[in-house]
C-alpha cells in the first residue's frame, strides 16, 4: 500500500487493521480466525483511528522507537509530524496535514513512518 492510498483512507476498521499489523505487529491467523501478538496471545483490533485513548498507544509506540511526534491543531484540522531527534529537526520524516481528527492524523503519520523505515 502506498502513501497516497494511506492518506486517502477513512478512519475505521480498515485503517485500524492496517495499524494493528504494521505498527503493533499483529498477525491474522486464518485457521483460528483471529489476530495474535508476537507472544501468541489472541488480540482484538483496537479502534486507533476513532478512539483517542487507542490512538495514544500509537504515540507511545512511536516514542519507543526513539522518534519525536508532534500534534498540532490548525483550525478544524489536525497535523502530525514525526521527526528523528538525532537528525536535524528540519529533516522531518513524516508530515500528515488536514485530518479531521487527531486519531486519524496519528494513524496515518505512524503508518507512513513505518513504511519509510
């Protein structure tokens, strides 16, 4: 999936599933019909793209990777920037603008950051 496709996604189940797989490393096991984590534990897909508490888990995951994440409110829109603090701050990794909610912007920026890595 490319950058433009991710940016065009609407908040909801499809975006949440992509976050679960790409950010949190969950794997769908078809024979048992559920997602599991790296320890083999069954996991439900969280509502990262619509719930701010779940979206905040993404922020923490990005920070664990040693990256800085900035969330801005500009009028009715949200912008999320992800930067590598070791590099010059002007060398931004990801900048997602004009999202309707912080959750949407966080999900999309995090996915793009993982794709860039």
